């Protein structure tokens, strides 16, 4: 049985129809594609506490031989199956966490000491393994996140740059460019099971903090930004009003905005069992629709949040592909603006004119559909129902981050941010508590930086400083208590965060990066 037949069989077990089957079958196979019913059994029986363990394993012999050996035996107990997996795969053990600081050195010194701990060497792909090849060293987030991740890396790079680690920044920008060159987009992370989706498109911002003195290299990076833009805009030409294709939605007036939309309609490999169980709870919906919305929520980086739920609280009502998000469209405005500026710098006026026009059109569409003047907030838009969603969140600050807001809009957003989102320990993610990790009481390093950077851009320096200093005090308090830098924090009580599909991770790339650059901006906030 070849891999295409294995994929079709695996989809058939779940009773799914995959409209992108041909596209998926021609892509790099994921572990679910390669190991078929063996994969299904390992994940559904929860042989390993973390669903990411098996999908990160590397085979010890050709995958076809492993699958044949599995199929030659009728049944396995859980213990027998686990022994079979360990005999045939190099199974990653839980990644050792960076050692806590014993003497509670300053945060700056601790962060500097973490960079080499989180740096990994170039990667060569192994047949049947999920790791994607990378040509240069890179920094990982930490914990279970053993590979390079897309949007995490921009915030990590901020800290690397602040610490003078410029070669590390250039290496990672080159690695991301290599992914665009090889796959036509930047995947969620550097694993085959992430290839069907991307993440918030921060590549233009990475290029923005990288070296620009090498004109040939800069021009190549502008070309890569254009290729990434083409990925996000695939299907825009000829799209009828009210229709959607992949990540593009045509609105009734002909305006084009974007959504998060994974290309697969199957459970996520790394959260397979969780997704199957969620789809079973949503018995009134086609399973493939639920799976795609779950995957698309992962593409957003906010996995998961009340933003994506039709009832605002239950994961089984997830509707990510029906939503035009403020943050995604802001970042695409930023990408279009960066391409226009880059094309101007490399003397390509036709390109500069095209992308200036694209950015102008996107900003007008954002004002029409995402800006709620009475509320003084940018809000996500449910394009199928033709209604803004009353879910205030930290995403409202993204238009300020990329310069898409007018001065009056920025002033209103700042006022609403102080009223709704400012917590004792930093910026809230949303205003509701659901138990999901991208809801209150959690605060996240990337959202603190987007807010601080965006507010400063519009002269709202006092609020920016207030958010930055509250966040620094939260991080410092936890560091003094545990000696660790964490993935997320409870900003209501200024302590370690919680919620989500996996235990709290420490390391942690983007917290290190944002904390390091905020220490540079607000040196008096804490003892550094």
C-alpha cells in the first residue's frame, strides 16, 4: 500500500471527506499519513502522556517495514504496543527544562545564559520522521517545543538582538526564508505535521530587525515576503462576493480580507486524541468541519480562545474559519506595507505601487468591517453571519502595532485597553474566563510587546510603560519564586499561568525575548 492509499484509508476510518485530498497527498507526509492505523492506535490509546511524543519520534528502520511488522500481528495490548513503538522508534523523552537559577542572578544575566541552552544545530530530515530540514542553528521555545516555531521566533529574536546575538537573528531569518523557498510558506513549526498551516505572519517584522546593509540579501528577503503574501492570498482572483477559498474571503462589497484556515480536515497529529474527542462532543457538526476549525485555531497561535467559539465558552462550538481576525489582517497590512517599502528600496516601482494599493485597500476594509467606532475597539468579524463579534481582546492592539489605525482610533483603543484589558500583572488576553489558555487570567509575552510597541507608536507612552512595567514585575516575581521563565502568566494574580492542552512549559523563548527588550526600555521597573 503506498502512502496515498494509506492516507485515504486513514481518512476513511474517521468517516471524513477531504476536499484538499489531492493537495495533501502531494505534500510531505505527516506521521498520521505514514503510519496509518499504527498511528491511530498509539494516539487514541494515549500510550504517552503527551500527544506530541510519538509524532516527534524518528524511525529506526524504513517506515514500510515498521508498518508491515505491525500489520502482521493481529492485536497488541497497550504494554506490547508501547514496547513495539520503543523497539522501532527513537522516542524523544521529555526535554530537560533549562535549569532554574539557583542564585537568582539578574534577569538580564539569566536570559543571556538561556540562549545557548535553547539553541539547536541544523537539522537533516530522516525518512519517516517529522522533522523538517534546516540549514542553520536556531532557538527553540523550550519544553515540549523542540523545533523552531514561526511567530514565537520573532519575539525571541527581539531579545537576541538586544543581547547582541545578531548572527543568531540572521541565521533564523535565513532558516525561515529557506522554508518559504522549499514549501511556499512558513509552517506553524518545523515538523511535517505543521505543513498544512502557517502562523501569524511575522516574517516581515523579522526582516525589519535584521541587517539591511547587504543589498542582495535584502532584495532576496523582499522577494520571499512577496511569496509569503501570495500564499496568504491564494484564490483571491475571481472570488465571488460572499465566498471563501483557503485563507481568503470576499466580502459583499468586493473587499478582500483574510481568515485562518488550515488545509486539512483531519485531527491534528500532535493533538489527535483530543481533537477526536472534541468532534464527538460536537455531534451535530461534521467531524471534518470541527477538525479544520481546531487546526485553524492552532494556525492563529491562540489555541484556544473564546474568540473562536460560537458560544464564547465551549470548544465544541469552534468556528475559526468563519472569522476574519483583527490580528491576522493587521499583520497582512504590515506585510503589504513592508513589501511596498522594500520594493521602493530596491528600485521596483511597479511592485511598490501594487503593494501600497493593497495596503490601502486592506486598511479601508478593516475600517469597514473590523472597527467598531461606538465601542472604540477593533473586533473580529463573523463573515458568514455578517456581524462583528463582541469579544474584546488584546488583538485590538495589532492595528496600532502595524500603523493601520488613525490617531483617533489609536486614542480610543488606548482608552478601552486601560478600561478592559489592563490587569495588575500586565495585559489580559481577553475579558472572559473559560479555562482556555488564551483567555483571562492569562497574559502572554507576545501580546505585551504588540501592545507596548503599538501604543508607543501613537504616543500613548504612559499606558505602554504601565503595561510593560506590570509585566516585568510579574515575570520577576515568578523568577524570584521558582528561578524560571515561563510560557505564560496569570496577570490577575501575577503568578504562573495555566489552562490549555498541556502542562505549563518553561524555557521560554518568547518570554525571554520580550522581557529582555522591555528591560532595555524600562530599566527602572525592577532590579535587573
